[in-house]
C-alpha cells in the first residue's frame, strides 16, 4: 500500500509539472509545438502517441500478486511493457 501511495505522489508531482510547463508554452504563444513523447500507461503496458522516444511509468504485477511501480522505455508511436520488478522468493514481512 505504501508503494502505491508513493507512486501516486510521484505521478501527481509529474502531472503538476507537466501542467505548469504546458501552461507556460501556451502563454508564450510559440505556434507549432515541439516534438515530444505522449505516453499513457495502463498497468504493465505503455503506449507512446508522440514522435519521440520517452519513459512511461506503470505497475508491474509479480506472480505472487504483489504490484510494484516500474517504468518502460517506449519508442515513438509504439508500445512497450514495463520492466519486471525484482519479485524474487523474498517472503513478506507481514
């Protein structure tokens, strides 16, 4: 549960940063947008709708059912799975 809260906080911070930078770009009125990744992740799969390589943040689910935050390097207009977490045979502390 703590990992999920940490991921939510991290993604919230990223979202705020993206909103602020988008607002700055709109206020500047630069015209045509620069090339950039446009990545959306759902669970273990990330899609890039942009024209540049980028990093997406998703969730990897281990065979034992525990989920961990993870990332994927996604090519332009492509799809990639997040990197597997270290699910090893470590027993839960609780």
